[in-house]
C-alpha cells in the first residue's frame, strides 16, 4: 500500500495572513448611462476610451420603469452617468432603479455621476414645515446602492455632507475660464469686472476675480419667499460704469435673476454684459429672457441637455465631458480629484 502524500497549508503565520486563494482579477472601469443625457454619457465614454454598457430601458404604459444591463458587471467599478434636466422626477426614479439593478448585479463599487444634482436648491429650510429635499435625494442614492457621488458645481457646498460616503465636487470654472482667456481681447481684460448676481454667489465670484485679475461687484437682490421666480434688484456694490461685466452663477433656470442683474448693470453704465453659468436648466421663459438686449453673450456647459429649441444666436455651449472623464479616471485609478482644481475640491 502506497504511502499517502502529506498535504500542508501555508498559513503565513509570520505575517498573520489567513489561508485562501489569490485571484488574478484586475480592476475594471464600466460606464453606464441613464436616458436623460445619453449624448454627454457617450462623450465621456469616448474620452475614457471605452463604450457605454449595453442597457435595456423600458417605460411601461403605466409609467413604471424597468432597466436591465445586458452584460455582466460583476466586480466592476461602476459609474452611472445621469443628468437631471426635465423631467427631473422621471430621471431620478430611473437612477434609483438602475442603482438597484447594479447592486443586485454585484458591481463592486457604484458611483453616481450627476453633473447637475437634483433638488440642490432645496438644501435648507427657508421657512417652517419645509423639506430639505437635497438631503432626501442623497439618502435615496445611498439606499439604492450608491457608494459614491460625483457632481459639478453644487448649488451649496454643504450638500456634500448630506451623503454618507465620498462626494467628488467638481468645478466647471476651469472649462469656462479657458474659454474667456481665449476670447476676451486685451482691451476687454483691462475693463473687466466680475459680478456676483446675488450675495449667495460672492465666494464663487471672488475666486473668478482672483483668477482673472479683475475687480468684483455685487448685486444685492431681494426675493419674495411667497412668490417663486420673482426677483427685485436693489443696488449694485462696486464700479460697473464703462466696464465689461462678467456675471457668474451656478445655474440659469427661468433667467429672471440674470436678466434683472444684466438690466441693472446696463442701467448703471456697463459697456457689455457677459453671462457665465454651469447648468443651463432654461425653464420657460428663460430663452426669451436671455435674448434681452441687456445681455451680450451667454456661456454655459452641457451638464444638462439643451435641445435645439432652447438655443439662440448669443448662446455658447462648452463641453463638460472631458472634465467628467478625467475625474472618473482619477477615482478609478485611486488618484487625486483635488489636484484637478489646485486643491480646492
């Protein structure tokens, strides 16, 4: 009878490592898209050198949504890109369903890439008995399966604290700034004044002022809390007479704030008024308002889709996909997103 071969298990007790198997798997970056802004998602995938995950989307007659990934995403570093233009509630529900599908498909890490964060303006209680809907959305993302959130120019920085996990807060300023550095003439630069459309955006406008080496002006406005989208401009703090004014804001919704501000600047002697904003929500009647004679140019990014009927001759749209792609790559490769913004992110 042959001698039985003795089997041993190397516990590697010197390093305190338990017995087990070593897999030869590698990290795999996967990008999927909701239906809100498939053009942007496709551009991000191309910039990353990959393709979007083949995905089946259905909306039933009752309005219910079904999403199914047509290929395996098990063990992947999964990035779901979904912007939140109108209809925001449909895209929000689709995002939650896609997150649940990804979680149940065993994606290893799930990141929601929301260039425009939904309900971001409801970040605090302005009056009694109001919701804090931005916190609710963050909770919904987490519950549905998101491990991480990435967004561009949050309406309020404190929204980062609403999500129980890492939040990558990106800034569109480098994209916009590069455009103005190329297009503003030397004469324009000598007469340039950066303008904050309200006191809430002063900090952002101040960083623009530093970057462009231009003075800062502030518009003081009052808003009736009981009437939506109604703004009254009170006064301008700073010198705008004979100046080229660059109005900077995070978003343009109905355009009321921006147009009132531009009209006030022109009434106070501004030579030209240029508007720069990240998110072009453009709810009616924004397109009509933004073509007001007081505004010489509007420059935005494509964080939300801008259909042909919402485009006009003085509108310039800058691509945000390269910025998103770079941030996604930094996250995937365990790099530094902060380094993209000189330590500000």
